């Protein structure tokens, strides 16, 4: 039998649906994750260097199984925050609603745009994050609106094709968890969510299927300095 400390402040390389089976019930305080959206995404942002590889498992809905498993490992009165695409927001909302009380959808206004159908579609200058509660978890600090403006990561500084900005992730963690709480990112990518958790003196658990990104995340976390 595994215990919570077996996972704390570690990045486990593997399929999160398998790894999470060993995480004990009610041992996580916050899930903050950015799963593959199921849209077979290929980033075209890099023009001066090699493009990022396609994301693993971004051609299926395996994240829906993860939503169910989150419920088991989350403590009562805690939160799961999952980024999603406007293209299948309804699917993610309806799946999360099976297990959680959905309180908000945060609109991250990131600015920019310019890829995709430049002639027929408007700029996609935002992304969505569904905030779902297992029970009721009070917000830390001042109550504010649901549109958060934070600049996206410049393409030349990205370690991962869907990397979210550090300050945005810190804002989520600060509002929905406390010091020494355990924050899980089951699709850890290059580790920015985990870095934000560490920076705010939270414990973290990271899971990432790609060996390449696991190593990048571990290296970044070793270099991260607490404020």
C-alpha cells in the first residue's frame, strides 16, 4: 500500500490514470491541471526553431476518467480546476458536473492570437478553466470577477506548447488552497503548475506521461527559488 508521502514533492513519469490508482483516498487538497483537450492539437507558434511535438492522448477523452478519479483522491471541501477548450467546453462541463458542484468558469484573457483561420474567425484571445468543488471550499482573499487578465508566455520562452503563465497559476493556487496543502497536477507538462505550488509553500504531486517533459519539469523545479 502506498501512502501520501510516497508522492509528495515528486514528479512521477507515467499515465496518470494508472499512477493515481496508488494515491490514497482524500489525500489531495487541490487539483490544478491542464489536460489534453481532445482536439489533436499541434502548436504552430515557433517559427525560428523546431515546432513542439503533438501532445500525447490529445485525440481522445481520457481526461474524463481522470475527473472521476480526482473525486476519490480529493479531500472533502476541496476544488478541482481544469483548463479546457471552447471547442468542447460543454463536454468537460457536463462530465465534471457528474461528480462536482461547478461554481465558476474562469476566463483567462491572454491577449494576442493570430493562428488558425485568419479570414473567417475572430482571434482566440482567451482560454477557459472550470472551477468545480467537492463540497464547498471558501475562497481565500477578496472576492473578484471571473475574467482574469494575465499575459501569455512568449513563444520563445515556452518549455511546452500549451504552457500557462506562472502568475496565472499562482493566482489559482493562492485562492483555492492554503500553505502546506497538497496540489496535484496530473498532466504536469514542463512543471509550471508545480513550480507555482512550490513558490507558494504548497506541497505538490506531478504526473506526466512524457519522459522528455518529466526531465524538463524536474530540472526547472530544482532551479526554482522560493519567494
